[in-house]
C-alpha cells in the first residue's frame, strides 16, 4: 500500500504508562519523567492498559512520590528552602534571601501546590521588606 495507508489500532503499539501517575513514558525509560517513579517490568504490564487518569481512577499518593528519584526537589523541599530563606532574610542579606524565598515559593506553586506556594511567596516578600527595614534601622542608629 502507499503512503496514505491507514493503520488499524492493532498495527500501532500501545504506549507504556507509568503505573503510579498514568503519564505516558518512553518504552526504554527507567524513571517516569513526571513523578520520578522507578519503571521496570511494571511498564510492560501497563502497555496495553489505558492510563489510570483516563480510566477514571486516581492513582494513590505514596510517600515515595514526595521525593523524586530523578534528582529534582519535591514541593516539600522547595517549601523548606523558602521558609529558611525567609527567616534568614530577616537577619542577613534581605535582598538575596528574600528573592530566593520568593523563587522557592514559586517552585512550590509550579509543582501543583498553588495555595502553599502563594503563601510562601507572600511570607518571603514580607521578610524581604521587614529585613530591609530592620537593617535600615540598625545601620542608621
């Protein structure tokens, strides 16, 4: 047949899905690019199934999903960094640590924890301003 040959669904191999989050993954991937779950022989059994999100099932959250195996920080890691930067911004180098706290809060927001991320960004901004005011008071008196 020519270039315009139509393939039936049995000619096209099914894409593998992550058993934890249901994201499509490369057949040769060792870790899920979305949640960081280790992929092994479980992806072979998931190839012919639809992802859990499409089947109407929600994957269960496990503690292993809070810290990814791909080396990226989870939202909790960024939250701790944001809180630490906010506290340090009150006492030492407010412009540097306040901005770092705001950036860390944004990373929490970006990882699906919108409310917590916004609160962390606001707290870091307040710490930035308060640290600058404290510094101005200390160094002018």
